[in-house]
């Protein structure tokens, strides 16, 4: 009888210990996932819609109505019908950012401001339009209109939020356009995009040395763009385009290094875990107009909308022993775009362009974070083109984008602490050349 009782007690104790261990394991896994999600949720919004396609001299004002070169294959495919010959255009250039963070006194982590966090990016695009008949055109555009990058270094005060992140995308967009009649053209195309997303940050070990977290993933996305071009009178053009959303679904296997003894169990608990994070280029509508005031002077404008609010909430998938999905909220808002520009012909050979554009902020001050410190955006552009001969035109352009002071205040528990401040400079300089060959 005593042996039976002892066996029962031993079995009960083992079961109780197993339950305790199970709860500990569950808490450890939950803690690891919470830590991981804190970084991945921030990383999700590291992207910026870029209008800088082709000649950037007008700050992209009138983009859906200009239809003056092969770049219209990307901006408004319907505009290809206005090109009287087949055309090839290339626009190489560079993105030169200046992003400097000023630390506010409320920041609880020791470190510096990170210096210039902007990352040099080569940019470039290629456009080809083929005249198939008097009414039909075929075009192909190769370009990037979505992405951004930043590198704050490993000793800045926000290193437990981010040290480095980038999203680089490339897109191929074939399209067709048809000239319905003297006042209406229509066009449509689809796009195939490839994106590479990287993210790095430090992890507070509560000791002299920090740990590290790194994420990297590639994915592809498909989308479509349709447009119309109206010519109600000879001096006026009106363009309207719709771009569908393009969904990237990045899958990460977190790479964690250098964790101290207090956090070492995190590496064990997330081993083999895969985090699936969607990142979407939003749908947008653009309405543009161009009016020929004088034979050598034209004015142009834009009004646009981007549907960022549709992605305010997004599911983060955790693939481990048990598949689970957690919904994160970035509190995005829809944005509006307004632009105005002009082109003035200086004699027969020279064309001068200038423009200004405004984009509202996709996120409020209370919801802004260090990964994408965008405020409202102001764009100033100018450019010059020279007609070398009847077939070849060359030009250069510059655009400054002021992304605003971007103030924010983030608190992410005792490990990451509080990060607060604003940007004394938050500028993106775009410089580009363009060459057009007509044949």
C-alpha cells in the first residue's frame, strides 16, 4: 500500500513540475515573441512612395498629363499615344540624404545622435515606347518608386529601436495605349516588382555589451496601373491614373547574436521561428493637368491620394510549433498630394522646368517612430534639357525633398527605454541625368 501511495505522489509531483515548466516555457516563448514583434512592427513601415521617375525637373508636377517623353509609360500609359515616334529614355542618378537626429532630454538611453543617418542610393530608370500604329503604342518601364534606407550606427541613443534598415525595390512595367479619338486616349499595364528588406537593431543585455537582431528577406509583388488622357481643347491636357496596391510578404528567420545570460533563453525560444510580415505599396489615384499659356510656356499641376489607412492594421504571422497571428496597428492615415510646376522653352533648343509638391504625413507625431521619421514632405525641383539634334535630347535635374522635423516620442519598456527627439535636418537630394533618343 505504501509503495502504491509513493508511486502516486511521485507521479503527481512530476506532473506538477511539468506544468510549471510548461508555464515557464510558455512565458519564455511569449516574451521572446513580444520582443521580436516590437522590432518587426516598427520595421514594417520603413518605406516611402517615390514620385522621382524620369525627368524630375518639375518635382513630378503634371506627371499624369505631361506625356512629353517615354517616362509616361510609367507615369500614365495613355500618354504614350502623344509620342509621334518610337522613343528610348534613360535617367541615371543618385539619392543623397541628410538625416540628423537631435536627442531630447526625455531620452533614457545613453548614446549619440547617430550623425547623418542618410544612406547614399544610386537611382536609375529605363523607358521604351514603340509606335505600333498610328493609334496603338507599346511601352516598357524599368524603375523604382518605393523604398528608403537609414543607418544610425551602433552607438546612437535609439539603437534598441533600430540601427540600420533599408527597403530596395525594382519594378518592370509593360503597358499598352490606344488613341480612341482626337480627345481621348486610354492605357493600361501590369507590373512585377522585387524587393529586398533588411533591418538591424541592438538588444539591451542589461550589461556592458549589447546583443543584436538582424532580419533580411526578399519577395516579389504584382500590380496594375490604368490611365486616361483627355484633350478637351488643343492647349489643355488632363490625365487621370489609378495604381493598384502591391503586396510584399516578407518572411524572416530572426538572427540573434551576443545575448547575455539574462536574455540568453530568447535565442533558444525563437530558434526555428519564422515571422511573416506584409508590406504594401498602397493604391493611389492621381489627377494632373497641363495648360499651354503661351507657345513657349506651360503650367501643370497634380492632386493625388494614397490609401495608407488601409494598412493601419496588419497581421504578423508567427510560424513555430503552433501557428499564430497577431494584429499590429501602425495608425496610418491616408495622404494627399498637391503639386504645381512650369516649363519654359528658351529658344528652340533649351527647355527649363521647375516645380513644387506637397505630401501630407502618413502618421501623426504620437505614432511616428525612428524607422520612418517622415513628417509632411515638401519637394522643390528644377531641371534643364537641351535638344542636341532632331533625334537626341539630354538634360539634368535636381530635386530637394524636405521630410520635415519628424518629432516623435517612443517608449518600449525597460530594455529599449524612451526615445524622444526631432530632426534638425531631414532632407533627400535627388540628382539625375536624362537622355532621350527618338527613332
